[in-house]
């Protein structure tokens, strides 16, 4: 079962799936079940390592960091250029 980019598994779903696997209530012989369990494990590990679930919150933080970095470069370059422009 392929999920589109808009239908990412949440951490809550991943935790529930992993709990069902641990209790033995999921039949892993059914087609597609193992891939779903693997995806749940990836989501859980990613959330543990990065402190967030996949989705907008991580992307928003990344975009904010990039914008702040670009802003710092622009201010620095502007600060170096102003004295040269005033001298002319």
C-alpha cells in the first residue's frame, strides 16, 4: 500500500501498530502488512532521533532556519558594503 506525500503516518499510528505487533495481534503473513510495520518503525525511530514526527512542524523549523541564515548573510554583506559606498 503506497501512501502519498500528504498521507504520512503519524507517531500515534506508528506506536499503535508497533504495540499490536508486540502483542501478536497482527498477522504478518498478509500482503503489505510487513511494509506497514516497517514504515511504523521508521516513523518511530525518526521521531525518537529528531524529536519530532514527520510533517509540517519539522519542515517549518527547517525553512525558518534557512531564512534566518540567509538574512544573516545579507546583513553581513550589507554591513561590509555600506562603508565602501559612503567613501565614493
